[in-house]
């Protein structure tokens, strides 16, 4: 869930940065190269995600992701590929901005790792069909799951009787165990 939220947040930040004439933004897919691309496109791709789990409820991910700026071939003006530099500058502003609404994002950790002109090798579309600029970033995402779950032994009571006693059975936090506790239990001997 955190990966989807992060992508959505960055997509919104890019759209806000460009406001007008924003390039189309989507997750990376080679399928876009099967049709003609006639306007600039930015594709977001997660490269590596290394999870580190410190407990059952706390996850930290070191994430490497790329943005690909794809410009279609335009034989009339090959110099227009210089617009990739302007787009990369504006993408940096959007990606590296501190205005994060995502509580799971470590706002001090996002940085640009590398930038290069992408060359198409060992891929099924023609090498010269597109000008592609690749920007790689790294960040840290933290996900805390703070839900507590309880098991309630109903001891033979119906749901209605439990609700009368004050138990909220609709919150999804309490699980009902239909088993009854029988016999004498010495809580001092249970560890």
C-alpha cells in the first residue's frame, strides 16, 4: 500500500509542477512503445525495493525508482530534445520537494542518484524511435501498522449480549473466538 501511495503522491506533485502542458504520467510499461507516442510521456518505475522489518508492525524500505522522460522522434527539429533538460529540472523540483503529505515518507531521504540518456538495447522496439532521458532517485519509506487485534472469548454469550456489555464487534479490531473457557484457570501459572 505504501508503494502505491508514494507513486500517487509523486504523480500528483509532477502534475502540479507542470500545471499546464503536463506530460502524460504513468507507471512503466513497454506496451506504450507498441503504439505511436506523439507527445511527451513520463513513466515511473520502481527498480529495487529492499525491505527491513524491525517488528511485525514496522517496515522500512530503501527504494530506488526511475523516471523516464520519453520524447517522440521529430525529424523537423531534433534540437527540441533539449526540452528534456527543462522537463528533468521540473521533475526534480516535484520529486525532491519537501511538501509531502505522506506520513510514511522520510522527507529528508529522497535524493537523485543518477541521470543519463537511455539507450535501447536488447529490447523489442526500434532503437531510434524515441529519445529517452532516465533519472534515478533513492528514498526511504517507513510503514507503521498500529492496529491492535484482540481475541474475545465469548464464554457462551451471544453477540447481542456482548454488545450490551459494551464490546464493539463491528470495528474489525476484536475477533470473536466461539470457544468457551471452561474449568478453573490459575492465571499465575500461565506464562
